């Protein structure tokens, strides 16, 4: 992709004019950057990423009722009860700003002046850093009212916080003495029937290790241990390093929405005092859950 040269130009044929550059990326460049962010994260590829030019965007889904087929004789009309309609449900993205700061020192610039991969490697490093931070915020973000003292977790409200607080999600608690196998089984059984076929269970690496230790202690079949027992009641486990330990969330992963604004701001300038190239990328992002009733969350009893 040639677009990243203009997004991150960092070595080689850089001219003096390139040292200072400010402004909004073009739509093509923004698409390139956002695609690179998503592509650099195995998890973000599984959720639904929405690119938008506006800071507020409505998302909708169709909630089709079950058992709505009927049989009518010719010449008769259905009653209001029989004339069931698909209801429209959804959510609204409200994007908030966040900045990523980067620095490339003189030594790195000089050592890679003739390295044809340096620009692409630098671009990919920024994309990976963005992906890690956006994923992390999706799991640990608690509010979109930024508090400088609290910092990162107040940049935006993430999926876990929405699941724990929204009235339409399915919530449960467990006793700390409960086995993790029992916790995950209860979570799987609580899911909305319409969500089960496509659902995954999100848990932390620490909880996943605990789960496998429990299986080992139960003398579970060897193949379960060797394959890390990847399912509970047929629902696959999705282990993510950013998932809070002791919290379990089940939903189709495409039900989790990451909104990213196409108005990406980029500042780039050379600092003689700091002897290197400084970058600031400003992005607008938000997190939502499209169909709240398709989410089950389990937390420890207070």
C-alpha cells in the first residue's frame, strides 16, 4: 500500500518539508491506517469495526420474532396480533478523542536511511500499538468522561462495562469458592437462545489456566488437556490478555462494535532538542454492543 508512505514517512528520501507536517489524513489514508490497525490484531478482526466520518452514528439490527408464521383462508385478513413485525433495535456510537504519541530517534533514522522496509515496519509498529490500546480500552474502559487523574480507563466506556451496566444484558454472579468450570457452564446456559450458535466466551489467560488446571485435577480425557479444552457446552472460549480476571462475558463477537472516525489527525515534526522525529496521531473511537440481550456477563458476588 503506497498510502502509508505519506502517513508515516520516516527515513530515506525525507525532505526538510517532511519534517513538519500537520493536518487530517485523507479518507484513503485513514482507511489504510484503520485497516492496518484491525489487520494487526487477531481479536479486532473478529469484532465489528465501523468507520465513520461523523462523531455520532446510529447502528441498527433487525430482531426477528420466533413463531410468526400463520395460515389464513383466502379472503381473510390477519389480526393485529397475527401481523407481527420485525422490530428494529440498535445503538448509537458517540466517538471520543484519544492521542497516540510516537518518537523515532536520530540513530534509528540514520541506521535505516537505506532500509527499504523501515517505513513499512514503522507504520506497522504504529498500527500494532493502536490495535493493542484500542483492544485494551474495550475491555477496561469504565466511562467516556475523561479524568486526567484516572487516565486510560476513562477515555471511553468499553464492552465489559456496557455489559455489566446496561439493563438489557443478562447478568449473573458467582461465589469465589465456585469452580471455574461451574462458572463458565452457568454463563453458557444463561445465553439468549438466538445468540448461542455464534457466541464465544471471553475470559482472561489466568482464568483459562485455572480452567485447565481444574480439568487436569478431574483426570479429564487427555485430548481435552492437550487441546486446552477450547469449549464449554459447545461454545468456544476466546482468551484475551486484556480481559479482566474474574469477569466472564459471552456473546457473538460480531455483536461487539468498535467505532473509529475517519478524521484521523496527524502531527509530525523533527525536534532538534530531542534529536528525533515526533508523531502525534489523534483518533476518535467508541465501543458499543449492538444487541444487548445477546450478552451474558458473570461477575463475582459483591
